[in-house]
C-alpha cells in the first residue's frame, strides 16, 4: 500500500497518511506560545516530576552525546545538558519550527550555548549518522508521529550500541477508578482550558483524542522490541496516565 | 509483562551510577554478565537483579522483561539453560543491609540473611551492591548543589546521632522509673542480692538433704 492510500489517526479523525504531519504542525504552531503554561495548568505541574523521573534514568555522564527528539520547548534537553556538562553535546530537534524557536530561546536564556544544537528534523528520518548518541529521549512527542515504527527504528539507528532510548508519553490509566475522572477531565476540562488560556479549544481536544489513540503500554513495549530494542520495559507514572518506556541498543 | 515500579527504576539508576563511577564495580558487573539473583525482602517485596551489558537491572519478581528472559534462557549471554535465578538472598531489610555492609552476622539464624543457590554469585552481587552503594550526599548534591548537600548531610548525621542518644536515654529513663519510682521492676543490685539469697537457700537445702540421707544410712540400734 502506498502513502496516498494509507490513513493515519489525527485524534479520533482519520486523515490521509501524508496529511497528518502538516495537521500536527498546525496544532503546535498554534499553541507554541502558551505551551509551557498550559502544561503546568493541565497537569498541575506534575509534568515536571514526570520529566525529572525520565531524566533520572538517562544514565548520561559528562562528555556524552544526547538527542531530544520532538523536544519542543526544550525542558528535557535542558536537563540532559546539565547531565552531559560542558564537554558533552545535546541536540534538540523538532519537526515544528515554532516550538523549536521557543526551545532555542529558552536554552539561550539559560546561558546554554556551544554544546547544544537545535534543528528541525522529522523523527521518522533523523538526519544523523548511525551510532551517534548515548541517549535518545522523546517526551510527549511519539503520539504525534505518523509512522511510529519508523520513528523508533530511526531512533534505534542513531543510538550507539549500549545507548538507551526513553519514551515519555501519555498512556492508558491502570489505577482502579481513575479512568472515568481522567476521561471527564480530558474531554471537558482540557478543551475549556485551551479555549480560555491558549485561545484554541480544538488543539486541546486533539491532545485528549490523540492520547486515546496512542498505543497502550504493552503495545508500545512490543513496538520497541520490534524496532530492535533490548531490555525493553516500562514504568507507569501517576497511575498509568503517563508511561516511561525504555530500551537499549545492544 | 507488568510494569516495573518507578521506585525500583530509581534505585536501579542509583546503583548504575555507582557502577559507572567505580572501575572495580564495572569490572565485577562485566564478570556477572547474564546472571540473575532473586532478593527476597521479608514482608516487603521480592526483586530480581540481573546484569546485562555491564548494567544492573532490577525487576519486581514476576515482571519478567526480555532482559530477564534472556538471562534466564541464556540467549544473549554465555550461560545457557536454567530458567530460575542463580541464587536467592532472603532476609529482613536490616539483615540484608548488614549483609551488604559486610558487618557481623547475627547469632540468631532467623535474624540473619539466608543465601540459597550459587553462593559465589550471591557473594559477587553482594560485593557489587557494596561497591556501587549510592553516596547519599553526592546524590543530594545533584539536586540541591554541593554546599547545601554537605550541610544537609551533616545535619542528617547529627540528627541521627541525636536520635540514637535520645533513644538510649529514653530507655534508661524508663528503666530507672520502673525500678526506682514505681517499683514495678527490681534494680540490678536487688536482683543480684535476691539471686544470691536463692543460691544460699538452695545450698543450705542441699546440705540438709545430704545430712538427712547420711542419718538415714546410719545403723539403727539402742542408744548407747
């Protein structure tokens, strides 16, 4: 089947395979200005703990190389920069230039220059040599990728042997009794927040829908293994609202 | 498989940092490649620890990942065959802590950690945990910076020493109250005096008994 016949999920909507990337780009271009504020509002600040947990597992040491895929406003890249120090290198990449600009400005404002690069890149076709990075992280980005399997393969390719991939992403709640409240919050409160704060309810409706269409923990774990990752496992955070998947290139 | 608890991942990350920071621990981890032990913390949890590629992996027992499966079946390592852990270390949290520290073992076997299976691998893991043991002050300094971490560590050490002293003093005070004020317990001098009295009564009773037996054995005849 060629790409013109295939469809992809854009939230609950089915769109042409080639159309999804553009639609996602529009969503994030629209919310880029309020992205960080909205993250704090929507998660009550807990997203900082999820990211901190992911950063605590990178295993990065000074002098190493790391890649933040779909890094957006750069908070994970910022954490990884602190871990690799001045002798290391971090690449912040995103398919959306508006988000990337925010990330680049934030890193500059933090005085982090010289060992960080920002570039627009498609996660499915990362423009790096094979075996280039000690750690690759994608935080809240994989669900927006059209071909997730291709993105995982691409991230596996650029990892050095022994390097680790970390996928931080919304997932399926597993804590008993959580799902009805989570659904009500996602579909009623989030679009309202988006409407009043970011002036864009549709983008936040997409957020809730895209989370529901994203593979659950076990499915994503299988996808990691299929892409060639060893020692693949996952950790549920906040009752499974978010899951951190990890795998190594051996 | 089920999810690996986040707290276990954090502990694993701490130990892996320790392994990466110690040449001896790294060499030991390489030697332990493709081995697995089971750690049973009585009343709390059971954890499977394996080493793959020189990296420690901790999993809640029962939540087998590909890594643990590889270790178990020997598909990616030198070891083939077994589907169980090479060794099991079981004990209370305190006993396991003492084992890692290499301190004196308890005389009471029930209170000491127990090792089953390949004792050499179990001992190697014990040494690995000891070598890669996290330096709490160093870990704290990653979050709050060097100086506050130093101050907090000193404060923690002083607090711990104070708590130990307070516990000892409180015990002494309670014992003194029960012995001297409420008189619910006797003090050591009184107890020893009582025991000496019991010994004296027993000795006297034994002497009387011996004398009576001797009298009984004496030939019975008309008084002279």
